[in-house]
C-alpha cells in the first residue's frame, strides 16, 4: 500500500469513528431529552395534585369555621358538600344538635385559612394541616366577636375528580 493510500485509509477510519461518536452522542442526547420531558410532565401532574388538594382542604376548613345561627342549614350544607366517609356520617348525625345549639346561643363564627400545607399526598389520598384565624360571637361573649384561632388536620380522598374530606380534627 502506498503512503498516500495509507493516509487515505486512516482518514476514512478517523471519519468513521467521528461519525460513530456523533451518532452515539445524538442517541444519548435524545434519550436524555425524552427522560427530562417525562419528568417534567410528572412534576406538572404532581404540582396540579398539590394545588387541588390545598384548594379542597382550604374550602372545607373555611366552611367548617364559618357557621352562622341565622343560616345554620346553609353553613352545615357547605361542610357536608366537601365531606365523605365517616366524617360525613358523623357530621350528618350531629347536625340537628348543632343547629339547635347554634340557634340557642346565637353563634356566629367567621374566619379564614391563613396558612395550609400538604403533609402527605399520593394519587388518591392526602393529609393537610391548616391554620385559621377568626372570631366567635355568641350569647356567652355578649354577642361581641372574640378571637378564635384553630389548627386543623384534614384527611382527604380523591372521589372522581374531587378531593373530599374523610376526617377533620383539631390539632395543637
């Protein structure tokens, strides 16, 4: 083989190696882009789930702490709309007594959720802690608003496209 042919063969071999390396880099880059796209889609779904859980928990907590004797049934219905399972059963069975007490004491609770955080969430259940701030006015307070702050723990489950509360409890 002539020196010129050897140089030409080496050059062709070097070009083949370069082309092979570029092809491998393109495949690796494509796999990385595909993987990153999937991770971003999963993260977007997870963020949407967090938002839905927080919104449902805040709505339920505010319904729970905003109760008026002059619209007792409406107040109770708001809580019941976001409840399910054992919590719904307990709430439904105690509403007659609650309405009676609300009316006797002329109770008005007003409040809002000032902070809420997701403690745990998966595809079909979640736990949220909510801090509320508000007032209570009734016969015992001389019908004057008195500050009331609550910390609530809400357990939620996914029911169709909604998140419903299965348990609500006061926490320290």
